[in-house]
């Protein structure tokens, strides 16, 4: 579905991506983790042709992405900072996006899931950040894309909306969609993901199943029980790297 070979990107003197090789299979959820500046967003933007790599290739569904915009119709994208005309009402935004894209999913499902009916006739500039995020998530899934990329989708969501997001991700995965999710919330990634990609300083530090992550670092310490086994494993793996 997605194949990346020898991807490099540098911004001035900073290496953002350093030889990324990656295959992402169809019908799976890949959780992308890593500290700030690890290359998560640069990788996502390279897949979307927003950032042009210095070298390397990306293939989506068998087609190279460079100088090719046709593949983008098969992608739904939630940006960390999605911006729309603030004077538009919510229903007008939905209609505008539907006039641009086809292959629509069930709009009613997303509106009811996130309880957006009461906001449809309100302008975007009057809405809270959490409500805007629900709208942005709905638009990412709305056009029945084969690949869905969610960059920090939990930002601004209340606990109930977070549960709804998990349900939506599971629903679309069951349809055979390929979903990439970046997040700083490891418990969320642990719940939704089939595989984990951990980036560090622009390189792949780990890729595999969550159980494989846990098996790499087992500790009997009881002083930090507020940390999950998955979170503890990530912390200990990073400690071992730095030792």
C-alpha cells in the first residue's frame, strides 16, 4: 500500500529524515511515535507531497508520489493545524468540501457520532478548539479514502469524543483502510495500533508489534505504577540507547 525507500530530508543543517525505509500494509493502523523533532510530521508531509524529500522514493498503491497528484484523492488527512475560512458556517464547509471531492462516506454518521448537529449553522470562528477538531476529523474520513493520515488527532478532544474517535478508526480499519496516526499520547497509540513506528532523530528506532516493544524492556520496578507497561518499555528502551 505504502512503500518508502531511502528517504532523506534536511532543513538547512538539521537532518529531519535520515534514510527511512518502510512498508505499510493495507488494512492496518500504524502508530507513529517519537519526541518533538524526531521527523514524524516531516514523514507525513513527505507522503503527502507537501515536503519534497532530498532523495528517496515513496510509492502509494504502486505509483510514485513525486510529480504526481492523482494519488492524493485516495488520502484523507488531518493536519495538526487545519485552517478553514472562519466566516463559513459548519454546514457550508461540509458542502464546500463535498463540491471538491467525491466518493463520500456517510456524513450523517460523523455528525451524529460527534454531536455536531447543533453547530451546523454556526460560524467556524465561534467554535471551540475541540469542536473544530471534531469537524476536522470528520472531514478526514468523509470522502471514503483508502489511506487516512491523522496528525495528533486527540488534540482538544474530550474523553467521550476520544472514545468516538477510537470507534471510527476501528470502523474504517474493518473496511480495509490503511490508517497512520501520530500522537504523543502513548496509551492512545497502544489501544488503536496494529504496529508501532518509533522515530528518533530522523531515523527508525523501532518498528513492530506492541508486544514486541514490551518484550524488549521488562522491569519489576513498582515505584512508577502510574506508567503503563508500554510507556515503561519505551522509556527504558530510550534509556538503554543513551547509556
